[in-house]
C-alpha cells in the first residue's frame, strides 16, 4: 500500500506527527475533532491499544466515529485488554491497580476502568469482557458486524476483535 494512503492519528499529537513523517503517511486529527470530514473514507481502521486506555463513554464516542469513517465493507481491527489480561494484571506492575476490584468489576459489569494517578488527562487502564464489548458495539455501532475474536491475540496480551461495516 502506498504510504500516502495511510493516515495516522493519536491523542498524543507529536507522536502521530512523528510516525506520519517517518513513514511518509498523512497525519490527521482525532476523528472526534475532524467532524464528518472522513465519513466513508477508510477501508481499514486499526485501533492498536486505544480502547485499552479510555473510559467506556469515550470508547463509545470514538467507535461511532470509526463506524462512520469506514466505507461500506470496511474493516475495523481493535485491540482490547480482556479477561486474560485481567487475570494476569500483576504483570503490569501497577502499584495503584487493585486486581480484586478489577476482576470483580469484570465479573459484574464486563468492564473496568481506572485512571492513571500520574497523568493529567482522562486516560488510564481499561478492560472489557468479550461479551460486554460485543454488546457495546451492538448499541453504539449497529452497522458493524463481528468477523473474528482472538483472545490474547496481540502478543499474548490483548484481545483482537475484527468488525466489518455491513450497513450504514
């Protein structure tokens, strides 16, 4: 794929600009900031460890924009921290993370978020069970149809879920 057809964005703007520059890709603002400029423009949206750090409401807002940005038949590849990641949460060595609370919340709600205690913005660590994320997608972006689910498919760490846009 020609690098000019690749678009890069990140909440950390200088990181996205650096990546775009290094690979000859195009920097674009976050979809939430771009209005409808990118609606129906993309064949593929790859969200690498994005939803692993956002509150549920932020995930929903972004997912709506992702669904709108996809062309008919377009694909969204999303990585998430799921049950497997939660089961071995101590590997993150996060002194402030309460694993018992994480596991109880996942069992009860299918979701857990805790804000980074040292970061200024509303970012943190997020986990979803597969069932809870599937329900979130059905509610938020009903035009996305599940294609595949790979538990811990990213480096034995994050779940990988794939959706295809089947309806507007």
